[in-house]
C-alpha cells in the first residue's frame, strides 16, 4: 500500500459524465472525416481546505461543474484491406472550444476540472481488425500530444490502448459484405490509458498521471448498416498512478450510432 503524502493537495470528483455528439462522412470507402463535440459534467468536486493542508486537512466541497468541452476533428484512412483484415491510421486535432472559466464559491476552478482545456492537442492513432467467422479481434492505439492551455497548465500527453474480442451471438457471420438484418455481439475488452504528469508553468504535479487499465465486458446490437447500440462496464484491474490520487471504481460507456 502506498503511504499518503501529508502535503499532497488531492482533488477528487464523485462522478464524471461525458456526453458526446459525433458526425462522420465517408469521402471514399477508405477515407472518413469526422467531428466530435462533448458535454462534460463533474459532480461533487472536493479538495482540502488550503489553510489546513499538511495538518489534518478538512475536505471542502466545490460543487458541480458542467459545460461544452473541446471539439475534436479527425480523419481515418484505411491503408490495408485483405479479406477480413483491415488496418487504419487516425489523424486529428483537439481544438480549445470548451469552457475554461467555471468557478465555485471559492473562485475559478483549477484547469483539470474545467470542461475545456484551452489547449490545441495533436492526435495520432492506429487501428487493426481481424474477422474470423463468428469472432472479431480489434486493437487500437491513440497518442494525444497535449500543449499548454488555460491557467498555464499542460494536462499531460495521453496514450490509450485497447484490445477487444467480440463474438456474434446471432446474425450473419463470416466475411460477406451484406449487413445482417439484425445482429447481437458479446464483447470483452481491455482498455488502458497512460497519462503524463500535469504541469503548471514549469512545475510538475507529482500527484497526477499514471496508468489505469480496465476489463470491460459489453454487448452490441446492430440493425443492418444503419443502427448500432453498444454498452460496456469497465472494472479497473490496473491502477498504477503517481503519488496520491483518488482512483476510479468503475466506468460505463454506451453509444448509439446512426448512418445514412
């Protein structure tokens, strides 16, 4: 067990909700461009009272915060296709469209709690899919290069890596290009994320960043090529964070996709 740092200024939230609206357009069969706009909600933000840090600090609530987050523009190009094997590259940029001036009764909230970051961030990723009759194997990695944003804060680069095995419970199987009328898939994923330490000015926060990994069972329902509904429940199995941090209990991800 890690020993607590009496001088650590530890912040926490009870829950984080991120609701996103995305739109994508296929320029060709292999090239897609898209945009994603999130709405962020953080509930029951807490921090130690600054007058008591290091001396049995009392915890005070800073309330809730919500607002429009940063807009991401991206393109995805499939550079390899052979039967059931596909590989793609992802390029994107996150733009500082989100709110960065949300406050509490004690003043403006720290950058890490704002809906937006105030920074321009570059995104590079790779994705791989292998279809094997009723099974499908998917893997992806995405690296986000963060820059300095609001309050002279760099929230840290992010490297995410995901592996998924899906099994078609019913519906058409194999490599046919015809979409099934209805299909139902069971999915088991490992979702990992490494984040660099935050940096304010030239000072790094040693109680930030680290690596968290989730085992995430889920289900996906598809209706032809036009509708897809999915949900997963993530259980943290790796929580290797730096310094003293409040670690997550679980996460839920759901999505509804329409195509025209």
